[in-house]
């Protein structure tokens, strides 16, 4: 087990000091393998994927992210080049779908903009 802050605690920390920004963020908490994303399809301007590092989870989380991001929106994945499951899933996606996902040089972040 890893000791970490409770989910959402950093988000809540800034509620008072940045109310306008926090008011525009809708943090969704739950098990991404069973979460019902259907109410959010084609509606999210930014999707940040930073969940399980297991290959199958990354694939599932990515499929969900592709469904919920809106036109002109961006998906950002974390831990590329660090965790094998993340790296393999994203490289396979790019080989198969030719989306044009890009690694931000010097980071473990990958992004894609939905046209």
C-alpha cells in the first residue's frame, strides 16, 4: 500500500483561493473499469488520464477518454515512458489509429487534441 492523500484533497485545498477555476473542474472519482461515462460523452474539454498503470486499464481508460473528450478538447496521459503498461498501450494506440499523440519532451506526459 502507498500512503497518499485522500482522492480529491488537493482539489479541495484550492477551493477557497481559486473558486472560479475550481468551479469549472468536475472531478470524477471511482473505479474507471466500472464507471459509467455515458453522461459525459463528447463533453469534456480536458481529460487527464492518471489511473492504474496496468496495460488493460490503460486501454480501457483511453477508450473512455476518447469517448468523453469533446471536439477541440485534449486528453493528457501521465506516466508514459515510466510504466510499461502505459507506454505499451499508448504506442499500440498510435500504431493502430494514427491519432498523432505526442510526448511532451522531457516529461512523462502524452497529449492529443480531438479535431
